[in-house]
C-alpha cells in the first residue's frame, strides 16, 4: 500500500478499497461500451470521479492503487477470467448474454481472485455488495454470489 494511505484507519482503507471496486466495475463497463483505452478511462476516473460531487452527492475517494491494479489485471487476464466465468455460468447463459454490468463485475472480481493477499470470500462479499448497489431490487446479487463462489473455488480451492 502506498504511503498516502498509511495514516488512514483500517475502516477508511476498507471503504476506499470498496469504492475502488465500484469504480473499477464502472470503468470496465465504460471501456467495453466506448472502446476507450484503459489509460484513458483510468485517468478520467481519477480526475473526475474519485471524491468528486455529482448531483449534489459527494463520491467516495477510492484506493487509487487498488483501482489501477483491478483494471490492469482485468484487461491483462481478461481471456482467462472470461473462460472461468463461462465455466461458472449455466450452458444456456454464455458470458456474451450476461448483462454488461455483470460482465464487468465478473472481470473485476476475477482479477482480484488472482491477488492472494485478499481472501476469496472477501472478494465474493465485496462484489455481491457491488451487485446490490447496481441492482438493489433484483436477483443479481444472489446470481453474482453463486458465480463468484464457483470462480473462487476454481482459482483458490484450498482457501474454501
């Protein structure tokens, strides 16, 4: 963790990581739909979203290092992550038929499963919370939980 975060409480660091995850899902969604580069979208988020005010509401500051790592790993390992996601989905629902927000979420979570410093159950819980933020009244959080549980067990079986 960078020195910028060394004076923050553990709770504040967790909040910043959670915000970074939400921003990462939004950024991956934007990259897919706009064909904008990782660097362009990353800079846009860092300059115009982290800690900014939208419609009178203050946005959270995110953990910049964590956000960047999620984006880079999501892009660098996208084919592997997408294959893992496909294996976790039922045959009639290939990744291409999944809601694009969920596709971005699975890519971000798949990237975090690669980071052995974060327990897989924490990754699952965090992204179920992200799904609940995007789909507050739907069944998506339960669906995300099931898919990520499968992906996490495949990637890091010994930790379950």
